[in-house]
């Protein structure tokens, strides 16, 4: 069987890109009986180096979430004669006539449809939002099978689209093994302006990520403690981070906050490993890789009790109501002060991390592919 994978989003730096990257790596290692066609852009063409003869690369240099994606991709897929397509995100071309499976990572757009979560004006936002919802809903109806990254998302998809649970398979993502840079950890920290103990957040600044409440909670923590410490925010430069910084500076809440911008994979392990605490305050997630990556590096976690987060982190976090700034500040302050809590969280993390494996995800995925032979 020939399986096509829309790998245009493959790459490091964000969850979906990681998922595609690791899926492709492990499919190549584990599946010798199917043939694979990887559809890539120019920008990530060289990110994939094939070692065997059962995978090939095809250029599909078309931006996602565009009219071109809807109009021109189906012909590219058809030309390769694939028996089954895997769309690792919901942006499935509505005109694609073939059999396909799809991965739905979350339903953020259905639960947090806010105009402030975009850089577009309100009219463009509402048109694009309607289109995205239409494409996603149609993909769930037409898909031969659906992958999701958590049981929470499985239930969410089932409720939202009335999809049978038998049509949905949960495949947990996993932390990616890290390769440390040649530089020393301290050299890397100085490079990003980190010069003292710090509490860490890694991720985007979309409204549902709840970073503003984290910054406000951090201001309360600093009022209670005279120990030198910073809140470090790591994430790609974006209008959302720019808005957050401007708003927090206007309120004099940006003191003791360091925003690093993007940190590449070769440096990120050092930034994780030397943090005193990791905070994950999100209002909604379909999975959540950053806290697992922090756990790999022995960093205690304070996390939101919302959505899938308790399912994913298990007993390895102190949980807070993400809308309660006082509670978030209390938890951060408590975990920073008490070594016994920190030690217990680290111990629990080692147990929880055993649940996650990219190899297991790939084997589960292959098993679903093989149903459609």
C-alpha cells in the first residue's frame, strides 16, 4: 500500500511540526511493508533525509490555510497514486476525493474563537474562522479514521462532531530526545539575557495560552519573596508577545520578566535544565509537550487543571485553576520554597514519562493504516 503524508508542516519549534517529524522518522524505521510519499515544501525539503527505499519526497510548495491548498493540492496527491493519505492536521483539501485519515490535535477554534487571537481585522477573521471550522468539520465526517493526542481530545471530537469513538484512536505524543549544544549551559543562558534563577514558560502567547495571567501571578510572587528570581518566557516573536509585553509594561508588571524570543533546539535543553520551576497555565490544550520536556530535565511543574493537562502530566504537577491568579501565585511560591514538594514532583515525573514513546505512537499509527489495505 502506498501512503501519502502531508508533511508540509514538518519541522521543529512547534507541536504539529514535531509530531510530523517524529512520525516520519519512526515510520521509516518501523514500517518496511508500506510505501510512503512525503509531500514537503522547499523550506523543509532538506529537513528529511531518507535512508531506505520505501519512502520518497515530493515537492508540494503550497502554503497552508490558503485557497491554493484547497485548489491545487489534490492534483499533486492524485499524481502520486497514493492509496491512503494521512493529513496530520485538520486542513484537508475539501476537493480531495481519495481515502484519508486525519490527526486532530485540538479544537481550540471551537472553544476559544476570539478575534484578538488573530492579527487580521474582524471581517477577515470571521470569514477565515468560518472557513476553518467548515474544513475541519468536513474532514471529521469524511475521514476513514481520526487520530487524536489525548483521550480528552477524543471526547471533545466525539461530542463536537457526533463522531463515533470507534473511529478515533488516541496516540500520545512524547518528548523529543535532546542533543546538547557545544556551548556550556551558562554561556547559553547569558546569550538570552538570563543571569539569575528563573521560573520558565515555553510556548506561544495566544490568548488561550493564558500567559497574561501568569505574568500577573508572577508580580504577586515577587511581592512575597525577596530572593532574586526571574520569569523567563520562551516563544517565537509574534504580535501576541508584542501585545503582551506592551500591556504588561504599561501596568508596570514586566519587572523581573525576560522574554527570549525563539530558542533553537540546540539551546532549549539548557534553558529547561537550569530552570527552578516550569509553569504551564493554559486554558485549553489538546496535548501539551512543553511540561513533559521540562519533566525530562528534572524541572518541577505547576500546571493548569484545565482540559487534557491533568491527563498528560498525571501526578507530576501541582495543579491550579488557570483563571485564579492568586492560586497560581501561591502554587509557584510554594513549590519554589519547599524542597520536599520539588523532590516528590521529580520522582513522580519519572513514572509519568514512561507512558510516552514515539515508537509506540508510530506502531499504533501503522496498525490503523493497515486496516485500509
